C-alpha cells in the first residue's frame, strides 16, 4: 500500500502495540496519533462516525466508560457523542485505523489482511 496508514490509539495499550507491530511486520508505513496527547477535532470525529457505527466506536466495557457520569452517557445525538469523545478520548475502542479509503476499529489480523494487503 502506497499511502501511509493513520492509526489512533494509546501507546501503552496492548492491542495498539500488536497492531503497530503487525503493520511494521507487513512493511506498511503508518502514522501514530496518541489519543492522550492529540486533541481530536469535531471534523475528525464526524469522519469516524460517517464510516463506523457509534456502538462500534465507543468502548462501553472499559474503565474510562465506567468513570463517566451517567448524564454524560446519554448519547442520543451526534453532538453528545462528539462531546463525550473530546472530553474522554480514551473511551474509544482501539486502535482506529484509516487505510486511505475506510476507517476500521479494533485489531483482528484476519480482517487487516483484507483491509491492508
């Protein structure tokens, strides 16, 4: 693949580390964006939501989700989802990757074989 893959995640996340290694092993050039350091724009989140279902994007099983106040978990419109992600970027399932055409959430080597190879 000639385009550089964009990968959003957290450096200390095991799944993100596995995905970075997978990309390196396949000699796929990638650009990493650390969700703890990068400020996510509204436009970026809308782009994700246009390609990925909200339920697939938000990690409702993680520690971040459990710490969020109940009133902030009411995701009945796009603005609420955007605010949740901007205020709690680690609530996103990881990694989020872009192959130049589509966004993908999570790391499954068999899915990535089709997405990137």
